[in-house]
């Protein structure tokens, strides 16, 4: 089983990566994390070259990332909540999935091949706006381009009061709650 995690947190030691570090060892098989904030990948400029040709006008590493994503069994989108949405750099990265949409639906490429996958979402938030539904809705849409469903969402909603860097000092009850959420999340992934 191969799982690719697309992490959009700009904080190298932030809450999202702390949560991922607790989750990754519990996922069976191979796991790769792609930190989209630190990539040199440009957003789609809607030049429409891909409407008529099997290539993208932007010359960067995105084709290799797409090949990797295509081969995965599981895709995990992982992001801090920014204004109830996925982080901007993740949305920028995902804009390049337009190439996939166009290949399948506009150019109707007979060689277009996208195996069925399972999709997951991890969100952390700690602001006043506790509405995670816009990020969830858009993740479902994005995963569809990779032929993935959204099978389970893990939300950690109070990083303002309980930042995960302080996990070791949390009360036992809080720790157990988090372990439990992680267990439910990873056992769903591991049922493949
Ligand atoms: C620009 C911005 C917008 C944010 N918007 C929200 C929000 O709408 N709701 C929320 O609960 N937290 C919001 N937050 C707080 C972050 O989601 C929270 O601190 C998160 O856990 C940080 O994760 P990280 O350390 O991995 O970056 C926002 C933070 C930033 C920087």
C-alpha cells in the first residue's frame, strides 16, 4: 500500500506536521510526504495549452508529482485551516490538476489512466472561525481529479488552546482523545 500525503502547512514544526508525525508511523506500507509550501511549483495560469496538446506550458516538477500521485493507493490532504479553507499554497498546487481534468474531459485523451484511490483529509485549526466545511467540500472536489473518494476526515480544532508542541504536557484524557481519533483514522486507511 502506497500513501502520498500533501501537506500545506507553512510551519515546519507547526501543529499539522506534529499531528502527521503521530499518524505516519501508524499507516501500513510506504508513505511519502510532499510539503507543498516548500516546492518550486507554480500555479496554473489557464493558458490552455493542455486543451490541444499533451503537455503543460509550465516547466517545473509537477509532471513527476502527478505520476507519483497517480500511482498511490491513498491520498491524504493535510492542512491548517486558513479562513475555513485549505492553505493557499495547497490550492495553488491543486490548480495544476487542471491538466488532469482537461486531459480526461476536454481533450478526451484515450491514454488517460487514473486508478481508483481512497482520499483522506487532516485539518488543524485554532481560530475564531471553527467552520471546517469549506475546506472539506473543496477537498472532495480536488480528490475527484485523482479518482479518489473522501473516506475520512480528522480534525484537530483547538491548536490555539492546546498547541501540539505541548502534547507531552496535556492531561491524560486529552491525550487519549487524540490517540483515539488517530486510531480511528489510521485503521480506516489500513483496511485497504
Ligand atoms: C491566515 C490564517 C487564517 C486562519 N484561519 C483560521 C480559521 O478560519 N479557523 C481556524 O480555526 N483557525 C484559523 N487559523 C489558525 C490555524 O489554522 C491554526 O493555527 C493551525 O493549527 C496552524 O497549523 P500549522 O501550525 O500547521 O500551520 C488561521 C491561521 C492563519 C495564519
